[in-house]
């Protein structure tokens, strides 16, 4: 059953076939009637959205605008379908639109990156197969309008602001409602889970750079400077202590970097070996997320001059600076 905020905003939980179980989407009953994120493209997700909107007195054709926080399938998967049925235009950050349009072509480079980080080839192939299969639960976007940092999003009775928060994804955007000190965070801030700055490389020059975590921490500071009392995230419950949550996340990452330095005191390691220490028993389909976490911390430690990286037999090995 939809949860109501400020009499105009309804949170709807849609099922996803992943460990988190559900994705939050938000329907805003103001002109233009707006849906924030859409859930994954499955029959179960679509039928649940229809049912919940119907319970509120609306329908899929009632949707007049779609805002996408970021280009992960559980957040944009059925955007194209909803847009086709309702005529609602889709708004997204240009970096996410580009990633969605090119995702099928990115698996080859991703395989090379995972191999370079020490992941065994069999495990790499299994992870890639899972991601290729999961991609069937999302339609690419035929057309979208772009939202950049700081742009306003007008409604009949309120004005929101776009906040670009790269990290979890390069083009993730949050939606800020200053009047109510409310922020729709997508996966940038979640109550019970520390979001994973997903692996991406801005260029293929050696040594590779992995800026996701550094960008994420910078985006956290950006949100910390806002006047916000309520976070409405893409998964789980709302958050009423944003600054407390942000402090907790900063402490978590500091603790993790200390742990990685301790692991490297035992000798040089690949990021895959570090991932296995950080996440024992990580299932194959989550190895991508584990590597993302490890290389993000390693990148920061390398920039700080505390560790070094060297290539050996096509793999990157990290060690402490003596």
C-alpha cells in the first residue's frame, strides 16, 4: 500500500528479483503528475504499479512526466514502456542516458577490467552472463530530456532543484524540495545500506583510474551542506537524520580504508584478493560490486601516496609505500 508524504507524494514499492527485494518509486499528485523512477521491467513490477496507482485513483496514463535518478535497471527498467503508454516525457542526466544506450557494448571492456583486477576468467564470464541476462529487464530509452546540476523542476504548487551526485553512478541525480527540506535520493543515500560506488573507468590509459568512491564522498559533502530534514530513498525506509547518516557513511569508508591498509601490510595483492578478504563468500553475480568497492578505496589510497600499483602479467598489484 502506498505511503503518503505531504498529501501529494506517494511512495510505491515495486518488486525486484534481487536481494533488496523492492525498489521505491514516487508518484507526485501535482501538475504535471510525475513519477520518480519506474522499477524494473517485469510483469510483477508493472502490475504492482498499476494496482497501487489504481488504489490512489490514478492509472498509468495519468503519468505526465518521468524523472529518473540513475541508469540502473531497477530504477529505469520500465520507463520506456510507461512513456509509450502515457506519453510522459522522460528526464535523466545525460551521462546516464549515454550509459543506458551503450550498456550492451560495455561488457567487453568490463571483462578486460575485471581480468586486470585479478578476477579469474571463469568467474568474470559468469558475472558478465548474469549482467547480460539482467539487462533484459530494462528497455533502452528511445528519447529523453536532459537534466543538469542545479536545474529547476517546476510543478503547479512547488519547485524542485536537480542535484547531481556522481558516485554510485556517474550521472545520478537527486531531487531537492527546499520548501519542505526534502530530498529524493535514488541510491545515493539509503537508510540501512551503504551505497556502492559502481566500477567505471573514465579512460583506458594505464594505470586505470577508478574515481567512483572519490566522487561519491564529494557528493556526500554536497548533500551535507543542504538544509534537509527528510530523505526519500530508492530502497528501504525514509531517513529523518540525514547528517547522522552521512557521518556514519564517512566513518564506514574510513574504517574500510584502514582495513585495506592492514591487508596490504601482509604483502602485495590484487583488488580481487582484497575483495575476497572484505566480502568472504561473495556470490559470482556480486563480484562486480565487490571489485567496485575495493578499487574505489585503493584509488583514494593511491592518490594519497600511501600505496602503489604495478602491473605484472596483465594484472594490477597493490602494495604499501614503504
